[in-house]
C-alpha cells in the first residue's frame, strides 16, 4: 500500500495576524507558494489559502498536521496555539 510521507526543509513559529502578516516564501523563492501547518494546541484556525480563500477550520485537534496550502493565519477567529509553518 502506497502512502504519502511528510518531509519539510524549514519550519517557523506563526503568529496569527492581520493581512500584513503573510507567511514568507522559502528563501530564494520569488513568491510564497504557501506552507502546511502544525497545530500544537487545539482550537479553531482561520487561514487564507494560496487560492485566496478565507476560511475557518473549527475544532482542529492538538498535534495535527494541517495539509492545506496556507499563505496567512488570521487572528480574528484563530484560537489554536503553538502553530508552526512547515515548508
């Protein structure tokens, strides 16, 4: 049975913020292709995806890898904590 393996080369703490707090691209990349997230503390996560969708995921469990390509974590509805960006 085939499976997908998560491998990342970089990680950084994420502070949910306003529209100006966009997750940066990988060093050397011309623009952000987004990242996936690791959610350390349970709660809701409001994100803006690489496609421009602004959506809140409700009840994300602590210790979850969040497989959505994210450009920004918005503070308005985000209650989850210890969020990491993974590239």
